[in-house]
């Protein structure tokens, strides 16, 4: 029996949603960093900077996870 490889569409959609979340974080993080750096006079600006750095780290994490999920949907063998 020859098994043909096909893309698992459910896993592909899950990966694309993760990449969408990563894209949102890629815009939100640097924007918040810029806003917090323009003022940086109150303690809330420092807290906003820390949150922005965490959002940037989440963007990298979600991008890595999304790409792995998309590749799994295309190249992983189904166990049926």
C-alpha cells in the first residue's frame, strides 16, 4: 500500500491562526515600545515597556510554533 501525503487542513488552519496571533504581536510589541520610550516619565511607562518586551517575545514564540504546526500539517505522516 502506497500512502499519499496530503495536507491536514485542520492542523494547517490552526497553524495559520497561530501565525495571525504572531503577526498581531509583531505590530503591538514595537508600537508599545515606541510609545513607552517617547515619554518614560511615570512608573506606568516602565511597566508598559516590560509588557511590550514580553509581547515581542511572544511574537517570536508564536511564529516558531505556527511554522512548526504548518510544517507538521504538510509533512507529518498520519497514523491511521
